[in-house]
């Protein structure tokens, strides 16, 4: 792609276009010109010294060198700074983690607002909540996002499906059931026979929910595993309706049949020797993505509450609970070298086959894995296991946007939403520099990170 010419997306997704229109009409958007900055476009290209113009909530120009400032434009000197597209978390479970505790009693619009503003503070433009949200409340929150929650990352969600009364981990199942009973709304849809599975797909499509998340996992023998006889007709009907089916699977050995049935992506990579080169090549041919989802196990052992990047947007007592030594977490996590080598080799097989890796954290279905923060740490793990910083950034920007149909996010180009992050250091030198956030813009509006941090740090 030439430095000075960028294509306008052929279409905006219905949700993205609607949110951008609402946001643009409800809040004044400054014309902003950022000059002299390194621009990491999101598609693998870089402009080392370029300019970016924001107008009416969108990116209107990106070029190497200078752009003449429109009259009245706000000017930002990007000398020494790096601009990246705002990040996207492709796997989370929102609504259950409150400021001080975790559980179904927290699931309210204000909790969604807290979590999505926390994502925004960390430089995220959107987050996908995977199969654990009450339909009506989630749809209502989406409809009101632009006007009611302008500082929040976009909320995406999918309908959850599994064997009757099963799917999420056993602890999470109890909390999901509490939300269903309290709200009288559907969260988990049971699949019982092939015809009924196809009907469930049609009902989700009629509600305007563009994603379905299924669980194919026996939870170590505590649950039944969703059978091919049920997920095949579900996926076939979903495909005919334009609904994507995303899969939580426990074993890499299940991936070939799931791919043949039409899986759009896997929310748990299950990296290891079982994820063979043949499976990686089949995944690439199918155009499916993989979320490695490695940080959940690792960061829950680490004393992350001591990290200033976490403490800045969290009540002190909540951060203390994640700090050492009383938390039982380690100041420095010991890693098994042989396991690291297996994970790295498996990730390399996916990359060599051309599989799209997408950033996802699985934050939210259990306490202690904070929204936003865990995404930056997940990027670190990707690079530690062999991805380049650029590959990691693509996973969290354009690749995630493409697979979640966010046609106006993930790339710094004309016609795209002006959702971007201004960094004081270059993440291509060190991926941890994604944490050097100076400013965040969502749909052309700079969010007030200081106000968000102050509000999230308070007791409710």
C-alpha cells in the first residue's frame, strides 16, 4: 500500500456505521491534525514520519510528510510518538467483574460501562463478549452506546450455545444462571437435536445477533461434550444466514471436523503438539482465525496488582488483592522451558500456514484477569513465543477487526473511524511500549483518561 494513498472501505458493518453516526451527531468532534509521527497503519506497513487528519469522527487523510492544517484544527506534535489503531479484544466475558468483586449480581448496564471504559483507558476500541450476556440488556446497551457511554469501547456479543444447561466452566454456569433468573432474559441456548439446533440459529439471526459462540468441551469429564450431530446443522444454518459461529474447544483434535462444519474461529488456540501442521493448513484454507488465549493461565499466577499500569485504573483494595505475597501470586512467574518450546513451535506452525492470529484474553469468566490490561500482556506473550511486534499488533488491530466485521476499525486509513492510540514509545522496538499511552481517540473524540481512571478507582 503506498504511503500516501489508502482505500476507503467498501462498506461499514451495520453496527459500526450506526455507532459512528450516533457518536458523530451527539458529540462535537474537533478537527485534529497529528504531524511528525510514526504511523503504524495496522496492515503491516509503517510511515516513519507522517501526518494524520481527523475530521467528523473519521480519518480523512494519512500521508508521509506534512498535511496543511485546516482552519481551526487542533494541532498535535507527534515528534517521537507512535500512532497505532485502537486495539480490539476478540474474547472476553463482560458484566460479571465489578470494581470490587465478581459474580452474576454485578451484571448491569453500569458494570458494562465500567468495563468498556476500562478497555478504552487501555487503548481498546472494541471488545467481544463471548456467549454470556442476556440478550435484551446487551442489545439495549449497544443501541445506546454512542449517546449514553461515549467514553466506552464498543460492545460486541454473541449468543451462547451448548449441551442443555452446560458450556461455561462450572463456576461460571452458576453465575450465568443467576443473571438469567434475575433478568428473565436468555443467555445460554441449549442444543438438543439437529432440527432444534437449526431453529436456534434462525432465532439468533432474527434478533440481529451476528455471532454465536459454542462450547465443545467436556470440562474434564464434568460436562457433556457438544456433538457434531448438533453443531453441524447449527453451523450450516448459521452460514446461510450470515451468522458466524465461534468455538471454544478443548482439544486440537476437534478442530478438523469443526472447520469442515464451518467454524469461523477458535477462541482457545490449544497450542501444542496436537495442533499439527495439517490442522494449521486446514485452518488457513478455511479462512478461520485462532486466538491463542495464553495469558489467562499465566497472569493468574503473577502478582499483577503490583504493576502501576494496572493500579492506575482500579480501586487500591482490588489491586492489592492481586498483589503479592498475600495473594498467593508470584512476583516472577516460573515457566517450563520445554512447554514454552512446544507453544512456540505450535504458534510457528499457525503463522507459517498463514492462519490469522487474533488478540483475545478470555477476561471476565473468573475473577482476577482485568479487562484491557490483560490484552497488553497477551501481546507480550505472543512476542515472547516468536511473533514479531508487528504481527502482534496486526493480531490486535486489523485481523481482529476483519474477523469481527468491524469494517471501520483496525487500520489508519481515510474513511475509517478515528479510533487510535498515541504512544510515547515505539512498540515495534519493544511490544511493551503499547503501554506508553498518552492519548486515546474513539470515533474522533479524545477520551478523558484521567477522569475515567479517577472514577474506576473509586469505591461504588
